[in-house]
């Protein structure tokens, strides 16, 4: 054994850019920041709703502004990417035995997308959109 073993240098700030898998992982993690900001905005909305009609109207005016609408569209895109990336990872994390084999990953992912679509449809019906 050598006295000074070889240790490969790993760039501290850009290690995730060497492999597409790592880059997609970091992209999914960054989406959490936007989702947290979106949830903070919803929480502020609930607080304003509890404070009365005047505060609620002020909140609605702020949410209706152009920068807020753009932020909501970006947050929606990140939420969709986040959900898709988690659904794609699900078959690796949730292996369901079926006899001597496992349930194929496309069935697990398809089931998740089906449930997501069904819950979204029910929510849209309950909100009166559909």
C-alpha cells in the first residue's frame, strides 16, 4: 500500500454537472425552493383571510399583479417537473413483488400519473372549473 493513496479531485461547486443524472437530481432539489416560496405565499394568504376582508382584498390585488402571475406560472412549471421526476424515480424506490418478478416500472409510474390526474380532475370539479 502506498503512503499517499490517489484521491480524485472533485470540484466543490460543479460536481453535479459531470453527469446528467446528478444534474437532474440537483434540478429537482432546486424546484423545492420555488415550491416552498409558493407555499409561503399561500400561508400568507390564509393569514390575510383571517385578518378580515380589507387585508384579503389587498392580498388578492398583490396576487393578481403581473410579477405574481409570472411567479405562479414558473412555480407551476417547477411543480410539474418535480412531480414528474419523483414519479420517474418511484419504480426504483418502490419495488412491488409479483410472483418471482417485480411489477414493471411503467405500470407503477402509469398508476401514479392516473391517480394524479384523477385527483386533479376531482379538485377541478369541486372548484367548479369543470
